[in-house]
C-alpha cells in the first residue's frame, strides 16, 4: 500500500541528502518518480545538499497543484511510482492535502522532507498539515549540534549578526552564512540592507538567544555575566 512519509529534522540534519538518496534508491530499482522543491538555496528548480549533491527538480510555487501535475502526467501516458518532496515546510495546507489524495486515490508513494518549526519555534503550516496527515513520521537520526555540543533542536535566524525571533517567516539564507551578495530574500530585502543567516541551537541557548558568535563575545569578556533569563 502506498504511504505518505514525512521526514523531519532541524536545519543541517541531512534532509535534502536523504531526499536525494531516497530518489536514487527507488530509481535504481526501476521505479519512476518526480522530485519537487521550493525555495532551495541553490535556486529555482534545484534540490541541493550541503554535501555538494544537486539534482534538477520541479519548483513548487504557492499556486502549484500536485494533483493536477500527477493526473496530467498519467493521462499523457507517463509513468509515476513515487514523489520526492523537499522543503515541504513551505508547502500550503492545500498542497499537502493534494499529496495525501495522491497516495489514497492513485496509490503513489510520497516522501516529504522538511523542517518542523520556524525560527520563532512555531510549526510551519506545511509541516503542521503533514504531521496531521502523514501515514508515517520519521525524525532524522543524524543529529545537528548546537555550538555547545548538545543536540540542536531549534532553528535560529540572525540579522546583521543579531538573533531575532520576529519577522517574516520565509527569508532565504543559509546556516552560518549570509545570503549571496545582491540576492533578494523572499521578504524583498537585499543583503546590502540585511545580512540574514541561520544557525541551529539547543533549546536552552535558543531561549537565551545565545548564538555561537555571541558566546564567543561573552567568553572574551569574562567580567560580564552570562545572559540568564
């Protein structure tokens, strides 16, 4: 029986790598699938892993219909056995419902990969709907680490080096790395105006807003107490 799988973890936990590996494993057994992605850091129509792996993919915009795409493919005589859907946290609730419908009505396996919560520690709408509808939910076994060495459980955003917990939910950036020079973010702000980066933290240091850079600054000023709160 076909199933809707949701693989989730923090940033830097290997989601895109596993998505590409999943596609490779199924394709190697003669199965035919399509890969989907949205807002990948490598650009439109690409899925990329921090290990350097890339693959062409179908870009999912807010108005994209998975159901229409699959039905049109099958109607034209194409073959489809499975879908690999990366960055699924950015999908709309309706798109996730389409994926569930494809599993139930067309018996195609769907493998979705995404972050569970945003930098505010709140569920992404797409991830929330996947938690509600998925047949199986998998927590990735590759644990990302906070700068302190503990397991990272939260995604943090920094703007111009300062951790923020408010703002637009979707802004393109990368872990410990600013956006490309001149590249507009999804919030319409260029890097010349705001240097956006992401970092994974344990709950304790996310709550204290203690990023790696701030921890280093504190360590260089021992007379200043650590920020508790």
